C-alpha cells in the first residue's frame, strides 16, 4: 500500500484535536469541582463563625485557603478572624502573604495594607502600625488611616505630629479639628512650662486661643499660666474672658478666681461672680462668692439659701462644714456640735459619689475634671458641672 503523507497528516491533526478536546473537558470538570468544593468550605466556616465556634471556623477557612490559595477573599476573612481572636502574629502573616502576591489588584492590595496596619495596632506594635498607616496615604483608606495616626500620636503624646495630622484632616474636608488642635497646643504649653520654657508655653497658648477662640481650655490654661508666674491681674483677665465666653466652664476655676481676686484687691469680682451665679447657680460659684464674703453669718445664710433652692447633699455638706458663730459653751451647744459633726461625716460619705464629674461619652467618673477622658480618650466629653449640678 502506498504511503500517503497527506492522509496521515489529517489523521494526526484529528487525533491531536480529539486529545485536546478531551483534556479541556477534564480541566473544566476539575475546575468546576474545585470551585464547588471551595465555596462549600467557605460557607462551612461562615456557619461555624456565626455559631461562635471560632476555632472550628479557623480550621474551615484554612482548609478553604489550601483548596483555593488564589482566592483573596478567603485570606481576608482568615486574617480578620485571626485578629478578632487576638492571634495577631498569624493575622500579620496572612496579610503579608497577600501583599507579597504580584497578581493582587490595587483595591485588594490597599485592603491588605489596611488589615496589616490594624494587626500591628491591635498587637501594640505602634511603630510598625504608624508605618503601615502612612503607606495608605492617597488610597481609599486615607481618611481612616489619618484618624488612626491621630490616635497613635495622642497615645504617644507626640502633640506636634498630632497637630500636623489633624490639620491635614481638616484640609481634606474630614470635619473640624480646631478644638482638638487647641488641646494639643495646650498640652505643648504644659510641657514647656514644666521644662521652664515659659516663652514657648506662651506661644503655644496663643496658638491654642487663635485656633479655637470659643473653647474653654485655652483660657483656663492661660489663666493658670499667668497665675503660676505671679501675674494675678493677667490670670483674672483670662478668666473674666472665660466667664463671658464659656460661663458653664467657669466653675472649674471659680475658687481660684476668688482667691486671686482677693489677693489682687479686685473689688468687682464678687459682683461678677454673683451675676454669674444668678444665671447658673452652682455650689462652686457659691463657695467662690463665700470666699469673698467677710461676714461668716452672711456666708451661712447664702449656703442655707442655696440649700433651700437646690437641696443637694453637697450643699448640705457645705453648710454643715461652715463655722458656727453663735455656738455656746454649755452642754447643749456641745451636744449640738457633736451631732452636727456626725451628720457632716455621714453627709460627706453620701455626697462623695455625687461630687464627681462624669464623661458624657463613656460614663467614666472621676473626682477631678479631665479635658481628655481617661476611659474613652475623648476630648471635651466631661461636662464642667459635677453630677449634682447637672
């Protein structure tokens, strides 16, 4: 039989085509089977997660990732789960693995970078967290990253860096950060004062007042700064401005105001305090007025009048603590004084929980006023009135 190369060529092409078609069918079936198995493992992990079986959910997600290592969504789910479980090292490895992939899309790469920054933040690795957040500049996570950086700088008390980030956020239209920037300048002023750099402290306070003219703290700290330098008149001027701009916050300096006014011979201080008390009566203001009242009996009458209008334990305690001017030396007077002392102690113990400041954001209570809440780290979350005066 004659050998016809054309015939054999046609046969070879047909066989090659058939083998290629068969191989493609096998690949399609294999791929379809893998796609079916991968979502099954994923949904199993999700179901376990919803049932709060976190350990089993992690095992299911790991199995899903091993079956389909190229699926970024599974890696993100696994990394977030590790972070929620407090397994920060494993979460970091997952997000670093994602960032090492060359085929990752830009929005996925940004999401992996954001996840890595959160891992470092939760783990307390603030230096690495700062670097990771800075790498998100100009991405869709830019604002969120800057807010996180602001929190980092506050935690580390790096007020200059905090000012820079807050100003950037304000320029980007993320809201007003004037009050927070003013707080940062006040913190710098306190640090400068503690270091004996009074000129730097004055400059920082000037920036704080210019940044937030209507805020209380720059005026409060300006008065304290002046008083510490022995300039009572300057301190009174700043606190008179506070009285006009933020009268509710004046309670924070009322007693020191009265003391400075008395030492400086400011005869109009009592009238100013009385006018403010008539508008917003508080025990702090009343005690400041009493400090400028020369007559002890008049002070008791003022306290009694306040107690009748505002029957609070703190006011009762103040009245009982006021000195008696007409107490005799006989047995009845002595017994009355002993009874008053016992009542005073009881009222003091009962009034102590109410003689506090409470954070409006998280409810953290403290005997002293805080500009930044120690509980939630919020600024200006403490009303300037104590609990009983609210």
